[in-house]
C-alpha cells in the first residue's frame, strides 16, 4: 500500500502521468472515491500521457469511452449511473482489445469486471486530496515497485494516516 499527497489538480495529473509511464500491459485500474475526488482528472492525465489526443470525455453518461493507446485500446468506464452489474452486458466488455481498463465506481460493476491490478482510492484531504494505491495482483505489485523506483512520485509520497 502506498499513500500519496495530491495538493492540487497538477499533482493529480502528475500521478496519472507517472502511472502511464510505468503501466504494465494489460492493466486494470479501479478508481474509488466520492464525486469530485479526482478520478476523471487522474484518468484523463494517464490517457494523455499514453498519447490520446482530442477530447478525453468523462464516460458519466456514455458509461464507456474507448481510446487507442500503444499496444491496444484503453477503456474508460464510469459506472456511477448503473443500478446493477447486469446493465454492463450490453457494453460488450468481453473483448481482448482492451489493454488498459480505467474503471470509476467499480463497486457498482461487481463480478462483471476483471479484478484490479491496482486500486486507487482518492479522498479529500484539507485543501487537496490523498490517494491510496493498493496492488491487487503481482502485476500491480510490480507497477507500484516501478513507480517507487522511478522517482516520479518525488514529493508526493506521504506517511500512513
């Protein structure tokens, strides 16, 4: 488990860029947090770092946005508006073309989603935010280790609460 202090949107974007630079393929990221916690900001920065150009829309109403990224396709899901995991059936999420899953509100998708390699929990902390990164697989553990080793999180790492 890793704790990261995010003083502002720039710090949240820096975390997204660091995650993109070190990401394994394939990778599944579950983004947790209340409304306004920075989930979409983090996902947008990660996608931009992977080379996505043009609008990076929040999938709040569409549920799923797909983006070409090196090595395949990134799927950005926002499940806030679904009432039951069965509602995901019509999205066709069984394909192998997704090499990156970014899932906001994953608890609403339950067993219809692949398990997370990395869970990111975002929460308000004073004027900024705090992120807790939890590896959910060996790939997630290696991802966290690579992030630490890279030095890209310099100045963002925090002690345990």
